[in-house]
C-alpha cells in the first residue's frame, strides 16, 4: 500500500489521471479499491490465517502487475 501511494502520482499520470479533477478521481478510486479489498480480508484472516492470506493476495497483485508490465500498450493501460 505504501508503494502504491508513493508512486501513485506517476501511475495516475500514466493512466491519464494526473491533473486536476481526474487526479482526485483516480486517487479516490484507488482508495475505494483498498477499502473494498480490506473488508473481505478481515473476515478471511480468521478462517485462513495471516500467512496464507498474505501469500494469496501477493500472488493476485503480482498477476495484475505482470499483466500491466507485459502489455503496456493494452487498451486498459491507455
């Protein structure tokens, strides 16, 4: 989360959301995703345990970042 917020301005600029109201919208959507993602994780923590939850979420984040890295000119990355 720290890395996403540290590099957030560069990421938002890459997606065309770097200036004005669109920058606020981009950061708001990013924060909303963090909130929505943390709610199920709070419930899964008790049933799964910390280590498996962290490993699974790391794997899902790596898949998303790998897709962005392999296909930088894809329609979803502008």
